[in-house]
């Protein structure tokens, strides 16, 4: 099997690096839209991209929910050498996602105006939000399928190929954004169309892999197995919630900023949300990168290798979290400068200031995500779910409510750090309990 290489450490690196890069590419899809929209349209149009972002993150969350759940089950079956069953699980997942994609697309397109208002469209940016969402929504199914295919190619043992494919899609998105927004004057709709068309290309490239027949995973006839769907759902739900948390954070912050601050602060948060998405998705990349390996060895009952992989994951998290925090603080002015014109000095200075506060949460978030990913890989969905729900909903709402009550608008920027820190206490407790289980096994 291609899941076993020269050494466990080399396999870990071989899987997490492409996974992190793939996460960056997916995060860059919306960031590239934002840069071209800010430069080619206006800062108001940029806030419309930000307001629409929770919808894009929700699509990724649906995809990851089923992708990780399916990948966990498929990897365990590959470890058990049950290839035929693994292929049936893969095919059933793709069929279910196609059905779900049609439902989601129809629901959004039929309720576009109400959906835009729900996301937080204001009188100043409502038309931009409608243009962006109206153009992007027909491609919703491709967003959902693209990430699922990318995850399962890695499970098939081809992490580099997955990275090459998503990089190709990202490059196409940049080129199309340039022509449609900057050269052809298609505005914010052009940015959305560029993203949608690049996903069409992604799906074509993914299908070439699975239909070529070179890998282990292939399309296969299957009978619908609802208990299996529930098993996949339970395993993937924590990862889906982790991904959804990025969109939920953006949604909650948008509402808090509009209530306590102003629309200029919404521009600042739009910039921060791009940095946050890339940082968080890097941590998710570590978790999802080593997940097929852990599940594979878990299927073989080689628990010692699972534990060693988790230690590698935590070490990688330390490096990535410190690097992103330091890089964001040092490069804050340059990052803000990509979105905000030089003459808007007050907005630029404020954006730099609040970014340096917000990014402190990166130092804590990675441990919650990577340890939660381990629990998912060894089919401990309750522990993984507790971590995901805590960091994305319970602790975040609690921290945002508490700090805004005490410090009003300035408390908004500190709330992610408090939420991740409170969640880390829970994560450590669950990890200690799990380690006690190790000792009982020995």
C-alpha cells in the first residue's frame, strides 16, 4: 500500500506538507477574490466578499464532514485489506454528496435575498453581496465535491498529486480573477465566476485520477448502507464543525462589529479573517494530513505507531503556530497594504493594531485542532466533537459575549484567544483521560 513508505517520520512529512499546502490553496481562493475586488472594485465590495465567506466555509464544512468521515472508514478498511468494501464506501460518499449539492444549491438560489440578509448584508453592500452570492451559488456542488475528492486522493496514497491539482486550480483562479475583474470590468461577479470556473477544472482533474484506475480507490457498484453513512457522519462531524467554525467566527464577528463598531472595522476584520483562515487551515492540514496514516495503522491494531504520529503532529503544531503568529505580527503592515489603499492611513493603522491582537489565538488553536483530529482518526468521535463544539460555538460565544460586555468593541479582538485557551483546558483533560486508557491497555 502507498500509505507505508520508508519510515513513519518520512510518511508523516510526506502527508502533512501536501495537506497543508492544499489547505492554503483552498483558503487562497477567497483571499485572491478579496485582493482583486479591493483593488479592482472598492473596499465596500471587499466587505461583501467577507459577508459571503461563511457560506463558502459552510460548503467546505459539508465537504470535510463527509470527506474525513469517509477517509477514516476507507483508510481503516485499506488497513484491513478489504479493498472492495473501501471502494463501495468511496462511491456511496460521492453519490450522497451529489444529491446534497443539488439540495443546497436550490435552497440558496430560491432564497437568495433572504440568505444575503441573514449573512449580514447592509444597505451599503447588499447589491454586492447579491451579485457575489448569485454568481457563486450555482457552483456550490463543485465546492463540496472538490474537497472530498482532494481528501480521498491523499487516502489513496497520492498526496503530492492532490497538491498539484489544487495548485493548478488556484493558479487558474488567479488568472481568471485578473482578467475578469481588472481587465474586463466584470466586478465582484467576475471574481465569483473565476472561483466557480476554477472548481470546474478541479473536478475534471480529480475524475481523471479516479477513472484512470492507477490507484487503489475506484468507483464501484454499491448498495445504500445507512448505518455506514451514520458511522461516516459521526467520524467526520468534528472536522466539519472545525471547518464550519471559521465561517461561524466570521459571521459572529461581523454581527458584533456592526453592533459595537462600524463598517470600517468590518474592512479590518475582512483582512484578519483571511489571515485567520490560512492559519487555522494550516492546523487543519496537519490534522487531516496524518489522519489517513493513523486510521490505517489503527485498522492494523498497531497502536504504537498511532501514538508516535500524534507526537509528530503536536511538534508540527508548535512550529506552525509560532511561525504564523510571528509572521502575522511582523508582516501586519504588508498584509494590510494588499487590501487598503495607502491614503487611508487611519484605517490601515487600526487594521494593523487589531490584527496583532487577534493572531495571538494561533498560539493555542493548533493543539485543539490537531488533538481533536487524532481522536477522529481513532474513531473517538465524542471527544473530538466535544473539542470542536467547545472551540467553535460554546467558548467562542461565551468569550465574545463576556469581553464585549466588559470592554465593548475592543473586547472583540481578544475573544478568540480566550475561547481557544478555555477550550485547551478541556482538550488537555480529554487527552489525560485518553492516556490513562493507554496504560490500561499496556
